C-alpha cells in the first residue's frame, strides 16, 4: 500500500523508524490470507459513509458485514427511542421482514456517549433476518456487527436531527452503491412534524455524564466537547424551541 501511495510511509513510528523502514523487508507469504493490492478482496473499503435527508452530516455502515446480494433496501420504519425498546420489539416478534428498525436518542448527547448497538443487530441476524430487516441509529456499533446496520446518524435525535422526525410506517431507502440514506417524506411534512417535536431532555440529571451530555458535539466530528460559547448558543436555541 505504501508503494501504491495509499499509505504515507514517511511517518515516524514508536520504533524510532519510519513506517516504510519498518516494512522494508516484509513479504506476503500467503496471498490467500493477505491479498496483494492488485487483487483485493473488494475494490472498496469495508466501511461506507451514507448521506441523505436522514443523515445530512453522514452515517456509517460496515458494508463488509452486509450480505453481498443486498445492494439496496426499502422498508417501513419501526421507531424506538432507546435500545431497550428495540430489543423488546425484536424479541416479541413485532419486528418483521421489510422493517427498518430506527433506534434514536442514543448518540453522544442522547445516550449519553453513544452506547453500542451490537445486541439488536445480533438478534436480527440470529433470527435469520439479516437480509430482510435493516437498522439505523444515532448510536454506534462494535466491530462484530453484521447485517444492514447503519450507525452514527448525524445530526442525532437529541440535536433535533431528522431521525427524530421519523414515524412508524414511513418508508426508508438505503442505497449502498450510491451511498445514500433517505426518508421518503417530503420537506413540508418534516417541517410540520418538527413544530411538534419536544426539546430533548437528558435522562442524566447530575454528575460528569450530565456535563458531557450538555457539551457533547455531533458524532460526525467525534463526539468532542464544545466551548462555553457554543454551549450558550445551543442553550439559547433550545430555550427558543421550548417557547415555540
């Protein structure tokens, strides 16, 4: 990858040498295990960033964990405001073929801290629905996640992102080749729903997690903490929403 320019080999490493120097004598011993760059397992990476009216600032899917036969998926939303609610609906059979499970208020602010969603995706795949049910969330996934699972939806529901405006039965389209994630609801309807959206209130009332919830930025910029000035702007925006 260094020879092809995909990785910069001049970066110093903990050995005191550059990356290029570290691997100067390395050779691939089994090309079935480590494929040469001229013959990759896939021409694209294992992760894709999707954009659309659900995720204007992006969302992440591990395409390497999606069945190769799935290129697009269109299904009806079944909405959950927590991971616990989603697990209940999967376990009791409410989630069926053709559903897109929407798990929201689990992002950096809403979680708080973006808890991983491995449990619901494991249950979906375990029930044989890996190609027939999709899942989108403003939370995150572990590296073991499989299936049509999209995380890191930004802006998150706690920020008033469009994922908070999805209703049961809404149609959602996931297009992997074109890397899009769209809610088939027009802008006028979404704005009408936004007027009735209740401002987010943290489930944490005190301590450092409460502070993190108040200052956490969006997942697409790493869930980092905002400045006091940015916090005051957010506070003013939410006070204005409450008045309206």
